[in-house]
């Protein structure tokens, strides 16, 4: 499926606006950190696959990018929950 660049930019801008609104309005929300990390991982995947052209890369690179997008926010979430 071809995903046009202008759609990617719009989605990224919407994610930034959602993240800033979340940071402003939901600061005391219990899952605030997980929400921000999830949106950041989604932005990372959009940038990686659309602008870094990982979608044309070898399957190993695709798996590595997706793994990084899952492991890093997951590890940070675990650390935060263990400290609380």
C-alpha cells in the first residue's frame, strides 16, 4: 500500500498535537507515561517506514525497527512501575 508523504506529515502533526494536549490536560492521569510512550513509538514507526524507507529494506531491518519500538517503551514502562 502506498502511503503519500503529505498524509504522513499530517498524521505526524496530529500525533504531536495529541501529545502536547495530553501533556497539558492529562498530567495527573494514571497511564500518562504509557500513552506518551505509545504515541512516540507510533511516530517512530511512521518516520522509520515512511521517511527512512525501511519498508523497502530487508525483513531483518523491519523486524529490528519494530522490536526497538516495542522494547524501549516497554522497558521504560516496567522501570516506572517498579519504582512506584
